[in-house]
C-alpha cells in the first residue's frame, strides 16, 4: 500500500497534524494513513497551556481559567491573565474529537498496530506495521525518541510529575483560579519542585507534584509529597482520588533533530517540541503543525526552515546550567520573573515571541553572577 502521508503515532503531535490536514480543502484530498499501537481510548494525560486568541481545539477545552496564583515562600500573588487564559484539555477528549473528525474523511485510514523500521529513500519513505511494509511520500514520525548520546556541557534534565484528580464531598476549591506554580515546598539545590492545583469545579481538582531534575525519584515519593501538600498547604483531609497521571518530559538542550531522513519528519517530543526550560509542549506542537501545513502548500514538502540556533535556546541552556551547577534555585528565578515583570512579557518570553529589549529587561532583573558564570559554558561547548 502507498499513501501520500503517514502519521506514525497518533498522540498529540500525530493527531494535531492529522486534524490540520483534514481541515484544509486541498490537503484533505490526500491519501493519509494514521497509525498507533494504542487505541487512544484512555485519558492518559491532561494538557494545560496559556494562550491568547483562539486555538483549533477550543471546542474541547475542559476548563479555562482567567486567573492564576503564583506562590513562593517569599512572594505570593494572584494574577489576572487577560488577554491570555490558561486552558486545560483532557487527552481522551482530544483523541475522541480528532479521531471522530478524521473518520468522516474517506481519504483517511486509521489503523492500530506496532510500528517499526522507519526508513527513507530519495523518493519514498517506508515503515512496517506489524511486520507489513507500507510506503508513503512523507512520513511524520512521533514515536518516542531514543535517549541522545550525552555530550559534555549539554543538559539532560527531566520534568517528571505525578498528579491526582481528587473529589471532595463539599465545595473546597476556587475554580476561577488555577495555581500555576507553587514553590513553597522545600527545594533541593540543582532541582526545581513545585505543585500545580488545577480546579475544574468547586469539588474537583488535578493536583500535580512536579520536579525538574536529572533523575526520577523513588516511586513512593511522589505520593508522599502529594499527601504532604494536601496536609500542609491545602489543609484538606476529606478527599477521594478518582484519577492519577504520571509523566516524564525531556528537558534537553541538545534538540532532537526535526529531520529524521530525507522523507521522514520528526514531530512532537521526538521533533524537539518540548521547551527545555519549562517542558511545555502542547502549543509548540500546534505551531509545528502550522509550519508543516504552510511548507506542504508552499514548497510541496514538509521540511520548513528552522534556524539551527536561536537566542531562546541559549536562555534555556543558561537556566539549565544555573540549575545543574547549583548556582541558584529555579524557584528564585521564577519568583523574580513573576514578582518583577508583567505577565504578558513572561508569556511572550516563554513562548519565544518576546523582543530583545524585553529579554534584556528579564535578564537584568536576575542575579547577574549565576547567569554570567553559565554564559561561557553554554556558548563555548
Ligand atoms: C502525563 C503527561 C502530561 C503532560 N502535560 C502537559 C501539559 O500540561 N502541557 C504541555 O504543554 N505538555 C504536556 N505534556 C507534554 C506533551 O505535550 C505530551 O507528552 C504530548 O503528548 C507529546 O505529544 P507527542 O505526539 O510527541 O507524543 P505522544 O502524545 O506520546 O504520542 C506518541 C504516540 O506514539 C505511539 N507509539 C509509541 N510507540 C509506538 C509504536 N512502536 N508503534 C505504534 N505507535 C507507537 C503512542 O501510543 C502515542 O500515541 C505532558 C506529557 C505527559 C506524559
């Protein structure tokens, strides 16, 4: 069988791109194959992100907050997000919404099975689905990345987190406000530890313990930290855990290559879409889909141009270097950002849309020594 496009992996990146292809009057006529080994009928993750304006998936937003709390032992503040908002999409709602949309198009086939052996030649790409060879003009690959070979002075942090969705018998949560980052818990040098509290109703919230570090914690520790947070900060004892999630996101500053081979483009986490300093990925995946669609239309191939190096990678690497070398706590870096800068500037900076003047203002507000020490190490590596 030969297809125009194969989406190898129907997770966030594969389905986001498939959805966008299916929205386009010309591209939706292409012969498209969407593949995954899992039926995508589980709520295996929840995505949250800040956003301004509309997104293709607003219709399935599970919750939207106009306000957030930021907490640190030395600074707590509630912020109104306008003109942004913080939005939550449940994985299962997303999978069902996109798979239903794709199933209306007779040019799109969805198949379940194990993918292996992705390869490209000059004019054709191929893979094996349960040992059966399939070819395409282009393959979009979002299968999990393999760990890159470690290089000196690059950083290989992980964002790892465990979340409980809890229900309370009585109204307890203020669901008009999400806790974006709560750094009041004890911090370890070389790491960042914080909580998200994401209330979806007065009686229900996703509470997530999150760590940036090089190694995972012992499994039981995530639950212990969650229990402690409920006791100490939420002061809530009467609750029931109704769902749990665990996740690991690579925060590597050696980016995964977008180009797998001449006819295969890596997308999603595998295509380096996780931001190294925060782990946020969902909106970067949407941006990548936009660029692929534009390139297919304008260039008849999906390989959009991306500068090999840009200044935001330098900022991300500097933060990771400051963390790794125990120069400053990440909690303090985020506190300074939230204490001294207007939120739109912070979001623009983290979205890599700020201008150089805004970046200089953020840099100037940081303690100079830790970042000056990091700079030569990340520049000359
Ligand atoms: C629990 C969790 C919560 C997250 N929360 C957020 C968040 O709040 N905000 C944010 O911005 N980012 C978040 N992320 C990070 C990121 O947005 C997600 O990891 C996102 O799903 C990445 O999309 P992806 O398509 O690259 O990978 P995935 O969504 O993991 O898709 C990869 C697909 O490949 C399939 N697959 C793997 N191997 C094979 C094989 N051999 N054959 C066939 N299929 C295969 C898998 O079944 C999967 O469907 C979260 C990640 C996790 C794990």
